[in-house]
C-alpha cells in the first residue's frame, strides 16, 4: 500500500530520466526503482537479460492472477475494471491515477517482472504506423531485474501505480506488460533497416515484421483529449514557470526581482567611507567634523571648541561669566571700577561697621555684673542677696487719688515698704563687704 500511495503522490510531476540507447544489453539507463526501458527492438521479447521467466508457459493476461485496474480521474469517483479496455469513461486526463493490482502469478511465472506505463501517442486509437514514446515519469515496475523493487504483497495484493502527466493531454497509450516497457512502440525502421520500435502483442509483432513468440501484453488502453500543442519548454531561470511566462526572465545579478536588461539593473553604490551602513551617494554620507560628528568636516561651523575659562574650567573661555574675579569681591570682575579695597578699617567694637561709622563707639557704661546684656546702671540690674539675685520689679506708676485726703491712707504703707527695702539693701552690702 505504501508503494501505491507514493506513486499516486507523483500527480502532475515529470521525472526526468535519461533514455540513452545501449545496444549491447538492449536497455538504456534508468532510476534505482525502475529498470531502463527496452530498446533492443530486433530481439524483443528475447532480450538480455531475460525478462521471460524460465519454465513459465502462461503469457499475456494469463501470467497474473486476479488482476484489477482502478482508474481515478480528477474530481471523479474511482472506476474498477479487470481490463483497461472495459473502462466506461475511457478518456483519461492529466492527473488521472491508474492503479494495477493482482493477487498472484500463474504457476512457474512468479519470478516475472510486471510494469505499468504510459506513452505519448499520435492518435486516440492504436495505430502501429505512428510513433508512441514512453513518458518517463509515468512508469512503474516491480520484479527481479537488478536495481528494481521486487514484487511484494501489500494487503494480499501486488500493486503498481502511475499518474498521467501533462504530456498525456494530447493522446496516450497505457500498457500493463510483462517485463519493462518498450521505449518506443512503432513499426518503422531506420535507413539501415534496423527497427525503431516493436510491439507487446506477438500477433502485432508478426504482422509488422517483428519477432513472434511470447505475448507480453496484459492490458492496454488508448485515448486522449487531443490537446496536442506541445507545452512551452520550462523557463531557463525558473523551471517552475513555462518559458513564455512574463515572470520568466534572466534576473539582474544585483536584484533578482528585476530583469537583467532593465535599465535599473545597476550595481549598488559602494558603501560610505565613513559609515559602511550607508551607500556612498547617501546625503548622510560625509566626512564628519572632528569636533562635532553631526556636522560635515567642510561645514563652516566645524571649528575647534574654545579653551576652558582660566578661572572657571567648567565654562568656555568666551563665556560672559568667565572673568578674573576681584580679589575683594569675587562676583565682580577684577577690571571693574567697583573692584577696590575697603576704604576703612572695621569698627573695633563692632566688625560689621566701618571704623568711621557714627555707631562705632566704645560701650558707655560698665555691664551689669549680674546680667552682661544690661548696663550697670540699668534699674533692672538687681542685687545679689544671699546668693540670690534680687531685681526690683518695675511697677507701673499708681495714679494717686485726685485729692490729698484720699491719698493719705496710702502714704504710710508705702513709707514702710521703702524703709524695709532700704534695710535689705544695706544688709546685703555689709555681708558682701565682710566677705
């Protein structure tokens, strides 16, 4: 079954097989799977190596047992017959799959090779006077010949399969035969009288002056659509296209999407000397300024940068903020008229004032012994009594009564308080003097 599926997958594909004549053995070279087609027409079917099983007395359709042919045209249901001549719809088309199977061989014939093949023909019916040539891609074989696949049972049956290629659109002949197929079926001879073809049926061979003997034909069918205009050769530069396809052209060596004779087929410009990722004719390709790579070297703005400021290296020398600072005031340039030394010494008593400031005077009084922030004669300076600072408490002046009679009651308590205070002061002074 695997062999059948593989062969069926060849639909629409033409396999190129060289068909060089080799008269010494009567065959031409072939692929590893199929032996070469037969070209020794004068000896056929008695060619070397032998293709007739020794001791086999059955021939033609009697050499295989239970043969069937399943023919499937594209889009149609398969049709099964025991003889290709019995097909109800005998016209096959490119893409038609023909499968041959059989259950066994006649006695003594189990070493026979069997082939299924198709040939190009000149008419829809068999005519021995017209040349019929093997289509190399429509050929399957199994058997004992060297290099070929042996016939093996697959699901209880031996199997072969071919697919008709486009070459069969004109007319075709499909043959199931004993041994490899003939390269050419024809009754013509060359100028020296050598046959240019032969036939599978012994009766047809004899009728056309060829050797009789073993009947090699198992089944055959002729037909075709009559579309005989030869297909155009394949495109020289793209074998998947026909030669007359608009897409078939010699490609430009620099751009395969452009024909070689197109004016745009030009070699690419060389790479930019200073940026290999750009072509040499790109506007961005230029020699960069050594001081600014974004500017061309020949641009007037390509100038060396100014030196750094002598007094502030973070600034360029031509920056307005670059100047020699005044030694007396660094925010002022040294050559500024305002850059002058201070005119006076600072105040001895207050450094924040100049010496000639009216407020620059020595302290007028001694500081308060108990509170240096006050002068000694400050009423709140106080006295130390027994280690305790006693400061008089300033009191707001009491408004005396409007009449003397009303104030008389207040005079005596005040006099007593004043006397007591004086006494305390005197005591404090004496203690201090004794100490």
